[in-house]
């Protein structure tokens, strides 16, 4: 056993902070992971997601007020930089399952040779088991780091062949940072990457039950910020000069979500015209309607026509529409979609409005499919799997995701946080998380901090690009 000391928890946190890339979203579990933000560079652009639902960059070096209402995963008061948002547990889980989190940091009590883990809270409650949010953290993040002591209080190893208690995640762990070593979890086993100052590989072997392979580039753990260069740290630029600039890389054949109800509220009119001018074709659009604002004239000034999905059908850019209300309420005034459908130029997948909303939500939340009683026994359920649950029949509906999403907000800050105006929110907020690239059209862009954290509906984690609607643009033509 070496005479050298183990590194302390703060040093472990500093070592883990080196693993976090600029602009990354990092979810923190309870326990030791809450130290990581406090041991990160003061100018970091990493945004942290706590189990309490806070998302943003922490204010470091100040004592937060206990009356702030903001707490970390341990329930301790924290202070956030301008631009933070407050999210519900449902939204937090959706961010994890939906693939929005780059790294999760958990405190494990044991990690096995294949990356299985038992969370510290489960070990503390062996008769009940209480993994809390650790299961969600480990299953949802792209990379999972375990922060833990190398040995238990009784001297037994925490890096084991197989976990001795029920596991909270199977094959989830990618990197282990202990008080004496850094260990990578690979397909072929555990690799010793770093040892604490004064420690040798043999010393670590002696305290590790699972077999370790020594990296050919084995080095000493370095937890001192002054000894290495911090990567340039700046939030990504999301504001685009025009709608066409924001959609320039939208390819032919893309799936595009477009918000819009029957009237002008909530429709991204400027981005719609940008998509028309872009000219991408063979598109599949997902929307509540398929362009009925032009024929129902809700709120349309006399002598004008509302800009809606019609302009895409007139321009022959759409191959298929997934919608809940694609037709005009008047048979004598068919929509452009209806006419194209009758000519056999476009396909239609009809979805009840509530089911459409839930399929969108599921897509953004990483839920592959769900059962609903809506549409059972109708054309909606034809060809779909059904199941009887508690004596009631349900139909299986699959989640919806898209390549691009164009939505309408009222205000956004430069980080992409969005608030809506009145009932124009409708499908906008549920579409934003379900796209690979979400573009929002807003009236105004403000600096971070101008939007109250509790007022933010769509956090910037879901928004990739922002476009300001020109002041001289009209939603009518």
C-alpha cells in the first residue's frame, strides 16, 4: 500500500471537469457529482442539468441564497447565470431519453467489469432499493461517468467482477474516476488510464477486484487547472441572418415539422416562405393542418390570403402530409392539399389531433411507441397493433421525429430559450424537442437573463437556430 494519499472529492470533480466539452449539456446525479460545476473553470460554457430541473450555467464563487428557489440534485441552494431555465421532472426525463444530454455524472457504489453499476442510494437502502433518477441518467446520456471511492469503508473493492447488489444500469458506464485512478470501460474490459500522484499500477491492481489492462499511455492524474489549457469556451451562435440562411442545408426528401392551427396564430409564416424559396422537394410534412388557414380566413384582412402550408403544395414540394385536419371545412372551397391529393400527387397519413400531439411528445422524449384508446375500431386503427388492457382496447401508435422543425415563438434569447404569446403556443412547444434541427421564428431576440427562468417554455437545449421575423414582413399576401 503506498504512503501517498488518495485525492479528495474536489480533486475528483476537477478531473471530471476536464472531460466536459465546451457547450456540452451535462446531467448531474445526486451526491458527489454536484461538486463538478463548482470545480469547473469559471468561464465554462458547459450547461448543467440537475435532478431538480434546473438547466444552465452556474454562477461560481458566490454563496447562493437559500431563498432563491433554485437547488441542485442534493437540494442545496445554487445560483445560475442569466439564461437558465426551470423544467419539470417530465421535461427532464424527456431530455435524457430524447438524446439531448451529452454526459451524465453519477455516484456509483459499485461498477462491474462490463460497466454495470449500482447507485450509491441503492446501496444505502439495501432492503428497499432507491436508485432515484440514476437509472434515467445512465440510460439517456450519450456518455456516463461514474464518480466514486475506489474501495468501500470495509476495504473491499468497488470496481468488481459483478455487482453484489441489484444493478441500476446495465453496461452504462464509460469512464470511472475514483480517488486513486481513472479507468476506461471498453468492449474488451477495463483499462487503467491514470493513477493518482504517488500511486503505481500495481497499487491500483491490489485494490481492484476486476481485472485491469494497463494503457500503453498510462499517466498520472492531473487535477490542477493551472497546469493545462482550458478549451475555448463559448456558447454556439444560434442567430441566423435570414430564414433562407437557417434552412439552407435542408435536403430534398427531408421530414419537416411545421406548426399551425386553423388561423394565423402560431404559424411560422416567414420560415414557410423561406422554405418555399429554398425549393427543397419530395418533403414529408408533419403538421396539425395541411394548409386550411387560406380557405377558412380566420382573422384574415379583406382582400388578403393567409400564408400557410398551401404555398408548399402550390410549389409541388410535398410528397406526403402527416396531419390531423388536412381538409377544408367547406367542400366548395378545397385546400391546395386536397386538390393535390385527388390528383394523386401527395400521400396522407391521418392522425387524430391529440394522438398527433402525443406522437410528437413521444418522439422528443425518446418513447418509441405508446398505446391509446383513440381511434380504436375506426380507419385510424386499421393495420396497427391493438391490445386489451384492463378490459379496454388500445391501439399502438409510434413516435414521430423529423429532420427539421420550423416553429413560431414570440421572444427568444441568444441561447435559444423561447417564450410564446397566448394560444399561439399550440404545437410549437411539443414539436421543438422532436427534430434533429429546430428553427424558431420570433419577433424579438434578447440577451440571456431577460426571460424569467420560470417563463421559459422551450429551453434552448431544443433550439438550434433562431430567425427574427422582419418588421416589414406580412403573414398575408
